[in-house]
C-alpha cells in the first residue's frame, strides 16, 4: 500500500490533480463572489503537491528540509498576519522576490549535484538562474522603493540602456559557454554559474531602479509574471509538469495585469521600463501655459457644500494610503448617505502603488465593493455629480491628459473630475505630483483646494457633520 | 533520443498552459487585482517541489544546503502568499 503512494504513477496523478486545483483556483480568483474559495482551492492544490513530494522515496533525509519548512512557515505566518494593509505592496513585492530566489537556488542545487545533468537541464538551469535572479533583486529594489527605504524617484544612470544591453549580452554569452563548454575562459563551469548569478542580480537592480514610484503597479505585475516564468523554467530542470503548468499560469496572469496597467497609463511596456518617467520634467512647454488661480477652501465651507450635495464621487489616490485616511473616508461616506446623498468611489487602475491598491484599502475600511467604480463607468455621468472629492490623487485626474497634446501624459485615460459641478482637492501643498507634471485641474473655475493632511481634513468634515 | 521526446512533451505542456492562463484570467475586475496578484504569487511558490527534492534527495553537502535555503524561501512565498491573499479577500464584502 505504501509502495503505491510512492509509485511514480500516483505521484504524477497527484501532480495533475494539483494542477487542476490551481487552474480552478485562479479562475475563481477572478470573480468577487468566488475569490476567497478560489484561494483555498489553489492552496489545497499546493498542499497536495507538497505532501506527495514529501512522501516520495526520492527523499531520503528529512532533517534539513523540515527545519527549513517550519522556519518558512513561521516567517510566512508572522509576516502575513502582522503587516498593515497599507504596507501590502511591499509585502507582495518581497514574497515575489522570495519565489524568484527559491527558483534560482533550485537551479543551482541541481547544477552542483554531481548526478548526471543533461544538456536540456543545463539550458533550463541557465534560464532559471537568469529569470530567478532578476526577479529576486528586482523585487528587493521594488520593496525598497515601496517601503521608502530607498528613494522612489527614478534613478537614471548615464548610459543605462547601454550598460543593460552589455550586461545582458555577457550573461547570454556565459549561458552559451555553460551549454557548449568551449573551455575558452579557462574557468570551471561552477565559477561561470556564480558569475552569471552575480550578473543577473545586477541586471534586476538596473531594470527596476530607473522606474519611478508612480509606475510601481506595472513593475510589481511584471515581476509577478517573472516569478512564474522562473518556476516554470525550474520545472524543465527537474522534469516536472506541475511546476511548468503552475508557473506558466502565473506568468500569463502577471502579463495580463501588466498589460492592463500599461493601457491604463496609455504607455507601452518599454516606455515604462526604460522611459524614466518623471526624471525629465522639462518636457511640457508651448501649449502648457496655465492660467487661473488656486482657490483654497476651509473645511467648514466644504461641509456646507457637501451638506447640500445629492451625489458625491470620491477619487482616492496614493495620498489616501499615505495619510491612512481610508477609515475616515468611509465614515464620511456613510454620513453623506444618511444625509440622502449618493456616494460612489471612482478608482483608477494605476492609483496607488500596486494593481488594485485603493480597492484593498477601502475594503479594509469596510466599504462595499459594489460602490467602487472604474473610470469608464463614472466618466459618462460626470456632469451629474455635485461634488468630486479627490483625495491625494493627481496624475489620474489631470485634465491635461485630454486637453494638452504637449503633456507627457496626453492620451492617458483619466477620471474626468473637472467635469463635475464642484471638485474638492485634498492636498498637502501645491507641490507637483509624483510624475512632476503640472496639473491645471487645481486652477479650474470649479476647483477648490482643501489644504492639509487628508485624514485631518476629512476628520474635520466628519465632525462638522456630527455636530 | 529519450530526452528529446521528454523536452518536446514539456514544451507542449508549457505552451498550452500559457494559452490557458491568458484565457483563464482575461476579465478581472480591478477590485481583485491585488488578491489575484498575490494569489498567483503564492502559486509561483510551486518551485518548493523542486526545492524539497534538492534538500531531501541525494546530493552533495553543498547541493543539499542550497536546496534547504530554497525550501526556506519557497515556503515563505507559499505560506505568506496564501495567508495574505486570504486576509485581503476576507475584507471584500458587499453590503
């Protein structure tokens, strides 16, 4: 009986079953009603894959792997339960990096294992190391930028593209040398592999460092895709279908998300990766003449307008996450609804620092997901909105994207808040947004600036309503 | 030529899975972008299968050591990824 559970036919059938669970799990994750169950389905697929692997008679020693498993379990449980919702982007980036380094290490372990390594495996190992290394160091840089350990500003080195291409070329040559081993370099293949690892780590940093904080949603989605490809590639190293299937699914879903994010900014992927957006600020000249004046408003006056409003649209951005304003925003929304006003939230796909960032924060504050709308849903009805409250969003509401052909963000689909009857803009100061682009919205006739910390401003509004 | 046949088979699986992936997640509401990403990220921790085999299987001291580190990182990815996704999805409620 035990022999059956260790037979390769049983193990492989179990892997197929696990793959099916991953497929269903992912499918269910793409609909709000089934998402939570979908995650459990996918997790049980993972559990099955792990248990079956552990039961295999290929595994002869359990001491090390159990220590590592338990260690990883503890770290994973602690990290996922202790981290605040506002820190979710950096945590996701970090987990992603761990997936990448794990695939890289699987490749390395197989390489230094003296048991025969076929040509195909060597090719697969090279690719696993390449993608895994880039995923790891790239995710660490993304983590650093998101948690503000390092500056979120795009870091452009002189001749970045040239250095990148040169390093990539060297890396590919090393891969070639590993495969055909001409012996020209006169160093052992292990040394070559270690040099390759070093190169991939540098490549990951160089690829991520030039990307500004506002473009982070694209980068995180892309790195997510890479971690899947690394796992898929590791599947070729150990000739295992479940790795290939699961990795390819993740690779595809990551690419879809990346594409959605790029479309939401009306930019191509290569423009995001190499454009160094926000580094060149002197790009808008000519038609970019901005006229008008900034009209500040006090919270008391804002309250009077809100009190009379019949429909309010809240447009959150990264500023809401920074000031942790999501809970008071929900409170204000409820008070407005009690006052007979219709409240909706318009969320731009790239608002915040990761795909769906604002949705997560508002869900944390108990906002029902059916009042969260996408730009395409709210823009046609914008004229009927009495008050738009823009909370720490800037580029995603910039009218220049429609009106000023000279603007770097011209053509980007935005939430057209300037067409609402009144717009409140909650902002700390008049400083330019992350991308460093002027925003004529602030100077429009119907705009009112509510200066100060978003959380404080909304708290004042809430207490006005209560008094 | 055994290994060539195997390679073709594995490539076949790869190509089909990529297409399946694109079809599977074509329409995702933006509310679910983050959970989808972190849930997919947890799935990419499947590399743990390779890590377990490297850590517990036959090998030299160094290959086992490297494999053990791989198990550690992959299990953080798996456990943390699923738990954090679950934590987020629990919050999504319709009133």
